[in-house]
């Protein structure tokens, strides 16, 4: 029951600048902190109780003065990443979650409609609503920087292959394929909603890959273009329910030449959902159903494996991220699944 | 970071009726549950992951069917009390907390203004905004039933005493004083904003205590009427900052005859705020600052003790609630402090 209050009390201490003030100068009183951040000393003291309890901030018993405790040891880059994520939870989730049950009942993100009058997914809203873009933009950037290099190290692209990047709308996946998996004759096609074509082609031009890359517009639930050696499904199967994922996998199967390879990047639940070290069940259902698309959700690796087999694939390789590279605050545990088209 | 999502995932499972369906019939599939509550089976499965993780619900590995686990052992009355509290957190706090930092900066409940266009405290809003009343009403009722009998057992009222119930607006405190502390010549005065007089007098009539009880209108920050043997401060000193509490205590001091008694009912922080068994620092600052009054907060018992001494009182007795009577889900730890006017 104290989940929302714990989260916002901590966030408010950053938002008001209390932590920043203590980073600049140790040993401040509540009165000094109140003056520094424009709040009543009584309120500063109230908010800091939780941070003292958690050992983030220390309070001198004799003088009542505050200094950073555990927070003093957090590197600037780690803190920035965590604060970006917390800002997303506050702006992109806290109020939206009020409508979680409605979102589940209707299969749509009711919170976006109630807050912004927007009908659609968070991805679509980010293009139109400044508030949503501000909450998600920096996060998407962090994600891309942290995840894509590892993703592209996790599989091979044969020389001269034809690669299809499904839902590769802004062209970034195709561009990185050229940069990191380049070979003579390599051709990459980004597939997405037709509305994204112009921006995608501009990005291809700007990155000097226009000759190797092309764009095909369409709906992944209908069909995909054919004749490919590699199909990439990056970060979106978890935004779909089972029936939709099976449709996507079957369409990908048809898009591949015999022996062709599908590469799926997705977060996965642990095989035993009761694993207390894994926080994905604590976060993702509410996030995906209540804040992002109103349907879908993570699956276990074994579930994706059986769905791939059901759709005519044989799993050849699974890469999990080197735990040494995963920051302690990360909720998400992603895998890259490579599978070959059978028969 | 998973606090808001954990809270709302659990709440949505009750809100949608998933738990209720499992209470009626064990061993249901996600498809059967989805049909029962009007949601897609995929979404039901996603939400239930957390409840399985927490051991609230069990899932049969072979069949995938769900049954209540720990939730099966929760008594109906306990569940109702917890759900009332969770409903208050959802409706009365979740979205309001988005504005916590603004509320702290301005010393007002910005969330009530943003959500309902209401300027004032949650107590005032409950009188005018149906949403707020629906969230807080049942809780206030539960609180009164659980706390008041214990409160009145915690101190003595001399026979024939004159009692002042500060901020006793609806007359309930005065009525209970007559019923539980009655004696020949006992007189009780409820003091509150003049606007509450009519309702208070109606309640005195209805309960047959009109002859012993009266109402005086005024502002506790200005002054209180004089000539009393006992002054009751029930449940509101924690809604004020230090300077205001000192003003209230000084006014109460003046209202008492020499040797008169002040009785303070308030939740208190543990003496060591880092006590991990106590959740009040996790909850109350965000609740009081962000959702109720925009100022104030709990104090430690030792703080109230020193403030009482500073205002001319000597603490004679402190009663904490018998832990056997405190439900395991209770966040609040209240005390009753009795003190005598010195000199």
C-alpha cells in the first residue's frame, strides 16, 4: 500500500532539488534546505524521513543536520539514468495507472484518453503530445544506446544477405545493420506504417546508407514482403497478445527464404514467475496494459520458443545480456532469440 | 520504482473482479476468468503474474488453472478494510501525488485543484466533491469505529467536569464523551468553524445529549473559550506545522483551569525513524502534504512531549494501542498523550 507514496516522496526530494542541495553542501539544516529549495522547513523534514529511513540520507542526531549517505556514492551517470526512468514513471504512468482496470477491460490505454484526449498507443501519443514525448524520449534514447550494440553482437548476418527490419520505422535498425553487419551486397529493408516512409528515407540519406536501404510500407498483421534471409523483430512482440504474436511469426516465416533466420529481441519473464529477484512481473503488466498499448505483455523464453516452433522455426541460439552490463536498477531482462526457418 | 505498478496491478485484480471470481470457484483458466470479468484472457494472465509471484494466488503448473492461495485465508472483514484503504489510495492519492512537489512548494493540495478545481483541504473537499467523499467516507467510518472506543478508554474525565472538544465539528466526540465518560454535571463543548454549528446541534438533539452539550464557533489558531477542566485534541495536530501546533497548545493551555488536563490523540513516528517495521514515514508525508492539507506531518512522541512542556504542560500518561488490536495491515501507530496544566 505504500508503493505510490514511497515512489513520489523520493521523487519529490529530487524534483524539489533537496538532494542536489545536499550534493553541493553537506550538513544542512531543514531550515537551510527549505530556503534553498523554496519550501517550508517542516515539509522538507517530513519528506526526508523516508530517505533517512532508507539510508539514502543521514541525519546527525545532535544537530539535526542532513548529509547524503548512500546517495553520495551513486555516480552521476547512474543517477541520471535512474532519474530519467523515475520521471517516466511519474509522467507516463502514475496518473494513467488510475485507469488500469478500464484499460484492461477495453484493451486500450484509457489513461492517455482521460489525461490528453488521445486515442491510441503511447508510441503514437509520443509523436503528438509534448508531455508524453518529454517523458519517453530520453528513456528511448538511453534504451537504444544500452541495448542496440549488444543486440547486434548477438547474431550473425551472412555476407550479402537481404535483411527485413519489421516495425523499423525511423530507419535506425537498418542503419545500424549496415554499420555493424556490413558486407558487399547487403540490403536492408525497413518495414512499417506508410506514414513513416519520408522520415525513414531522410535518415537513410543523412547516414549515407540510402543505396543499401529501402522502405516498404504496410501492416505487419496483414503480410510482410518476401525474399529475405534475415528478419529482425526488435522490441515489439511483447506489445501483442498471443494471437497477434503468432500472426507476426507466421508472416515472418513467409517473408523468409528456406533456411532463413529470424532474430527476436524481447524482454522475458523468468521461467519461475515466483523468482523474487526478478521485478518484471511487478512492473510490465501495469506498464504495457495501462500505459503503453492496452494489450500484450512479456512471455517466458519457453513460451516464445514453443510459439516459434509452432510457426515453423527451430530455435538455434538464445543470448541473454551479460549480467555485468546490467545496471543494478534495471527492471528489464532482455534476450535475443535466433531461429531458423524449417523445411 | 515498482511501487505504483505493484499497487495498481493488485488493485486492478480486485477491481475487475478476478479475485472475487476465484473466491467463488477455484481452478479457473485465464480464458474462464476473462469471460467472467469481461477482459481478454491474455490480460488476466498478465495481471495475475504478480499475484502468483507474491503467493496470493496459485497457478497449477500442468493445467495453468488459477486458485486463491494466501488470499483464501483472509477473512472477509479484513479484506474489506484493506480494500477500503486501497480504494482511498487509488482515488484520493495516486493522481494527486503527481503534484506532490508543487503541493510542498505552495503549502496547498495542488492535486485537488488540478483534478477537481477545488482549493482547500481534503476535509473541505470531502464536503463538496462526490469523488473525494466516496474515497474518504468509508475510511473515516472505519477509523472512528476502531479508534474512538480505545481513545476514550485511555484517559479519565473527573465527575462533573467541563470538557472542550477542539475541532469537534460534527459533535461525535462530545456525544461519545457523554456516553462513555458521563457523570452528574458533565458539560461538553464542541469547538469548530461556525459553519458547522447547525449540523452539530442537530446531532446533539438526535443523540439526546442537547442538555449537556453546546457548540462554540471560532478559529483554533486565534483563541479558544476558557474555563475547562479537560481539553481534547483528537486527530488533527498532525495536520499542522510546528509553529501552528505550538499556537494550538498555547491556546489550549489558556482554555484550561489550573491543573486541568489536555488529551492529545495523534499518530507518531517511531523514536528511531530508521525502524524498518514502521511504515509511517513511507506513507504519511506524501499523504498529508500531497493529498490532505499541504502542510503538517507526524512527529515523534518525544517531540510532542517537548512541545507540550514548552507550552506549560507536564505529560502524565501515554497510551499506545494494544498491539493485539492493531490489524497487520495498519500503517498508523497512534498514541494518546495526557498532560496536566502546570502552575
